[in-house]
């Protein structure tokens, strides 16, 4: 799969899904990789207020910081390893910007924004926003690999992030995570 690049709010996004080769991954309908982007003092990512409906977004950073604000009154700085889960449901407006504390600093912003299609019966649920700090996300060692269970269950660990439906079906279609 070759990700398609586009610029949004001063940062390059590479969208891997959907593509001609792969339309979705389970309920995941958009998979965006943002950055890494280096911002000088006075510059930074600025995605102004925009609406979402009928889906949920998951923001996860590897590096940098991002200020989330929304029409529910949520204001949350997301930092590496934490998860912001926004359920748009019947509708929400939000923005993503370089945090005020970082405005005069040089920094790199690098992360993922993943979009999850809500089940048809839940597309009109009340909008909500949840922040889960990095320290609450379980990490499992499997041999030489270290795995963080961001959403769902894997390797005997379960993420504290609440979802409205399973996020993936394993190949046998009997197992969900």
C-alpha cells in the first residue's frame, strides 16, 4: 500500500487507508500518518475548527504535542503515548493546534490519526471525548518485542480505552478485539 500525501494545517499526512488495495481494516476506515514535521518558533500545526459525524477518531503521538479543543468544551494537550478518543456520533466540531506552551519553541510533531466507522445503530450517539494518559496504556513484552495495547485486547492485556464496538475481527471471524 502506498500512502497518499496531503498537507493539512501545516503538517503532511500520509493516508494509507482507504486505498485501491485496501478499503478498510475491520471498522478502521482512515489510517493517517502525520509527520514527522519540524516546526520553528512561532510556527506549528494549525488545523482550525471542523466538524465530524458518525465516526470516532483516535489520535496517538510518537513525538511532540497537540492541543485538542472541541464543541463539548474539552481542552486537552495530547503527548506521546497517550490516546485521545473522540466519538463524533451525532456531531462535534474540534481543532488541533500546537500547544501555547510550545509556541516559542522548536519541536517535532509526529503521530497517527485513525478513524473508526461507528456501527450504523450508534452513528447518532451523543458526541464524547476521552483522554487516556500514556501511563495507563498497558505494555507487554513478547520476546524482544515490546507491544503497547492501545485499544482492545492483545497478548493477555486490555486497554482501558472504551469503544462502542469491536475494532478488529481476527481472520476466523469468531475472535474480536
